[in-house]
């Protein structure tokens, strides 16, 4: 891909990203209150997006469903869930422990 095409794509994506976030930014500046239902839905979006990325990787590591004792990713996910329950406001600890367990189990199993 040519450098000019790459730059055009980067600028275009930046503009699209900015334009999609602009309405919420303007809404937050006016200090208007969102309905409670909409506010709760917006709070859950990051969790849902994270789950949509993680669950297929854990449950389908080779492109097909593997819920077996030999699937290191399921064990690592369970450890990460346990750590996230123990440290509810931390994102770093569950990620670090889950990745560490996955690496160690992947080498052992």
C-alpha cells in the first residue's frame, strides 16, 4: 500500500472516530442527565465488549469449541475470574494472573 493511501486511511479513520464520539462529548458538556436506563446500558458496554473479545478465544482456541480439562485457557479464565472477585476494582491483576496461568499451563499440558 502506498504511503499516501495509508495516510488517507489514517486520517479518515481519525475523522470517523471523532465524529462518532462527538455527540456524547457534546451531551456531557451540557450536563444534561441521561435516563437511568440508558446510563446503566452505557456502563455495561465496556464489559460486554471485553467479553465478546475474550470468550471466543477461551472457548474456541483452535476454531472449534473445546471445553475440556486440557484447555489451558479455560483454567486461566477461571483463575482470572477468581482474582477479579478478590480484587474487584483492579483490571491489571486478573489480566496478569490469567496470562501467567495460560502460559504456564500451555507449556505443561
